[in-house]
C-alpha cells in the first residue's frame, strides 16, 4: 500500500471484508497504514481496535473527525460483485453472517479521503486534526471505550466533534439538524423461564415460547398506549430465541429489545412499562422463577450544537448549494458519537450523507414526497442496503474536508 488512494477501490474492499464490533483489526490496519503514509502520527488499539491519527499544522483549534468501522450480523442480499460472504462469531458466541449493512465502510472511506486531501493542502487550514476511526458503534461501546482509554489525555481535547452517517437520502444531499438529532439507544436482553417438557404433554410444562410470544404482543402497546403523542419513542423486539426441536418445550426463551428515545422521562416510561409487562406475563403464565432483564447497551441522544450547525451549514451551502441541504427532522436511529463531544465539552455537528440513487427520487419536489420514496428503499440494517458509490464518496469526502477547514480557519 502507498499513499495513493482510490476511494472506489478502498470502499469495495472494505465492503467485501466487513468486521464485527471490536473485531475491526483489518479495517483498523488499513486506516492506520494510509494515515501514516500521509504524515499523521498514528496510534492503534485505542479503546480496543480504534485508530487515532493526529496532524498538527501550527497554532489553532483542534477538530475531531470521526468514522465508525464495525459491521453487522446480517447476510448480504444485494447481489453486488463486491458483496460480503464473511461469517464470524459475534460477542454472544453465535456464528453469524457479516455485512456492512449500515454504511460504516462509506464512513471510513470518506474520512480517509478527507485525511489525504487535508494533509496534501496544509495551506488551507491551521490547527490540529484529530482523526478517529472508532470501533463498536453498533454495540454502543466504542466511543466510551476510546474516551476511557485516555484518548483526550493522550492526544488532546477537541474544540469540535464532526462526523456523518450515510442514509437513503438522495446521493448529493446532506441532512443537518440543530438540537436533538439522533435518538438515544437502550438495549435489553430478557430471559423468561418456563418448565420444559415433551411437546405432546404441554400440560406438565410452563411453555416459555407462549410466554415470550404473549410478551412480544403486549410490548407493542407501550408506545401506542403509554407514550404521549407529542413524545417520540420506538420499541422493537429484534430477536426471539427459544427451543431446539418441534417436539420439545424448552426451559427458557430470550428476547432482545431495542428502545429509542430523545428524552429521559420518555425512556423512564418505556423502561417501566417493559419491566411491568415482562414480569406480568411471566406471573400470568405461572413461571417457576422471575425473568431476568439485563441492560446490554445504553447511550444518549445526539444533540447537535445550534451555533455549530449554523456555522457548518453556511459552509456546506457555499460548497454544495443551499438546495442540497435539508433538515431531516429527528432521526430515530442512534449514534454514540455524542459521547465523544460530551466527554470533551465540545460542540457536536453530525449530519446525514445521502447515499441512495438520485434517480429514485425523480419527481419528489418536497420533503413529504421524499419521505414517501424513502419508505420503498432499503434502509440501514437491511440486507439490501447498498449506497451508490458516486457521488456518495465524493460528497462525503468533500463534506468532511469543508467542515474541517471551517473549524480550522487559516485566519484563527
């Protein structure tokens, strides 16, 4: 590998070789080697598999630019020539397919592009670049792990945290919003206990499959009946695991639950309802012991700094044209990038990068029409999620580069 960079080739390679959270060693190695070839001070294994690149260019502020690296346990169905066929063992010990179904390969590629551009043109900015290639965003652990590993003590505290997330908006469009922008995320593992038996004799069992199924259905009422219409919450049961054979009633069942909220009081309402329903259904079924409810992930909403958004939006309008920017509204997807900003006491500016084929949006002249198109496109975490390479990579590189130069001006 040399200092030259073919964004298209790097992206295809990363997409074909995805790595699960905290297993991103190959991806980290690629990022570290490129950064080193361009003159960055590079440190690996920060917070596990994280990479930090520092480039100092005179006196001035410090801007942190962040990309997450991890992929998801999803079996790719895009049919692309560079589609992933990778399998791995996840953090729960399961053998799973692996895919970049959330676009983190786009994020890494775009940040590498910006790193190269900024290093090759030091006259266009002044200060310090702190480039962070973060692991384990999908587990909500990576940002905190890097902070806990002394990242700011070791490399300096940033004056701003910048980043982006690819989404099925039209490629070339940037979605930027001030205030609460991405929901906080909480994940629960629920284990419900029954009493196993032969499938032909359910009367001597306490069936955890029925118990879990009833719980799933009752949980669907939490948002519709316990959260005020003016508030926002999402509750999803993403997995229900029980049993090994059709004629064996198992001893237990497992539910994996995702909760998305923007406000602490809404989260408290949802958590309380989940606990009440899980315990209530277990009691109603005659469970031999109380269920376990284990919190496996929790990180707060991303709140974009209003002044920082205004400053960055003005730069983006100059770079791309005001018609290419929109306010996407609150996004119920979640991100742990806000932890990097809050730990530094710095403003956060985090935006959506359009990655869908613009042709799909032909005739969509307003945001409502655009949302109707979005409902028919593969979303992040779909096995069909496949951002178009161009202009997504070009715009993503340009957005990070322009944002960095805006926060590291030569006249500061």
